[in-house]
């Protein structure tokens, strides 16, 4: 698909361990997916959701939970660039997995560039079980920069544990 096309995939409900890349004004819609697990099967596995360019959109608006991986250095990157959007408007929880090797795991959500957006308007909890500074730990992060926007519920409605929040003077 290109130049504003839409892929609506209503029968795909299991997206565990998936990565996504959307660009060129395309919309990828997965309306039956209700949860996501990073689903690592070994150490050092990264998953990426990348959306770049004006009007490019990853619609996961029915997702309610995102869970990180269970292995050492399991990482999940959700990124929008230069006007891309990730719709996670029904996600209430982003959580580090409750089991496994917690060292060097993270979930990093970054939006960069004017028009970039990650919608987390229902988020109540974002937790990283082992964030810190012992040399083998990473902190999960929400980052908006250069005009990117992260939509969160009203102030105080979300609990963050072990998560770094960053917005530059142009990010919101």
C-alpha cells in the first residue's frame, strides 16, 4: 500500500511478538487485537513499531494492555517520526513482564516531529519493574520532542513506576 492506502485487518487478533512499520500516508488498522505481549523467546530481542510521515497511522485503538518481554535485554520500541500516529487510545496498562530476567529490559515510546502523536488517553499505569542505575538496568521512557505529542489522561490519572518522562520545549 502507498500514498494514503488503508489496510484494515479485522481477523488478525493475535499480534504477540509482532513488529510494525507504517509509512507513506498508509493506515494499518488491527481492530480485533486487544492485547500485546513482546513475546521474547531469548535474550537481546527487540520489537519495533515505527510509523513515519504525515498521515501514516498504526491503529491499535482496541488494544487495552501492552506487556514487555521476559528475557535479559528484551526491549520494545514504539516510535513515530515526522507526522506519524500510533493510536493506543484504549490502552490502560503498559507493564514490564512479571516473570523472567528483568535486567536491561525496557519499553520506550518516542514521538518526534511536528504532527507526530502517540495516543495513550486511557493509560492508568506504566510500570518498569527493574528500572534503575545498577549498570544492568534501563528505565522505560515516554519521550516527545521536536513537536511530537503524547496524549495522556488528565494530570494525576496515570501512575508511572520506573519510567522516564521527557518533553523538550517543542514536544508535548
